C-alpha cells in the first residue's frame, strides 16, 4: 500500500469517518464526518460555519479520525489518521457537491450552501490495519508535509536467538534466525519487548512530539 492508495480508500470506500477534535477545555469531542475528496497529499471535507465543530477546528488545527469497514472484527479494515487541517473557504463547495451529489438533499439551494466552508487536511500520519489477512497486515503512511513516523519494535544486536520472543508473538511475525520482526505483520502488542531475557528488543517512536 502507498499513502496515495490509503487516501483514495478513505474517500471512496470508507467515506464516513469518526472525527475527533478538542473543545475549549481540551476535552475530546467526536462526530461523524464525510471525507469528500482527496489528492496525492491531502483530504477534503466541509462543514457549516455555525457548527461547534467549525469553532473547534478554528481554535485547534490538530485532528484525528478513524474509520472501519467490514461485516465483523475479523473481516475488517481500519484506517486511522492524525494530522492538521486548515480552512480553504467556500471556493470548492460546488465541486465537492458535484462529487458527492447526496449533499444536494441536505443543502438543496445555493443560498443554504452559503453557510458551508471547505477544510483541507494538509498534513498527516496514518495507519492501515487489516484484520482480514492472516497474519494481520499493517502499514504506516504519511502525506502532505508530515514525515513518516517509525513505530513498533525492532530486535537489536543484543539478541541471543533464544526464541522466547517468537514463542510469545501472537502473529508469528518474528524470524528468530535473522533477528527480524516483520513490521507489516506486527500487532505492536509488546510481548517480545516484555519477555526478552536480554532486553534485545527496542521500542521505536517513544518521545516523538512532532
């Protein structure tokens, strides 16, 4: 998977996401938002200026969302994104309506659409998590101006190849002989990190603040 493929999947296949912002006290607030368009480096959605959601976006550009598709847990694909959003104004409202014609049922007149404004998620990091695969499949991606963040666990040169980590791995994604964790299948559970007798497993991504 590429970042561009993930963005396209969000717009075309998931579309409605559970979106998180924070209120004036710093408490999290969620709502359902439709991702109406995307390109190689960003996502686009809209909202009405009179909504509290709009006020929260204007007060704090940092956002997060998650969406899930599947008939049950073991057939699901989840995509999560953390990023930053900025207001673009009303210039693309009609374009987004043409691409998402159901919106004409909600705001049927040009006058009613004057309340709307478009936001762009211009930078973000995300995770693709596919539980329908055996072993599970994950992919970390970034888009826009964000750098890719390395997370998960790695085996260092301290490894004595005892096999304890492999025995505790729920997805059997550790090659003991090579001392390698297959990152695309790792569930990030931390069993290998906690159980390694010589502390040869290190956790990546701790302390990142960007």
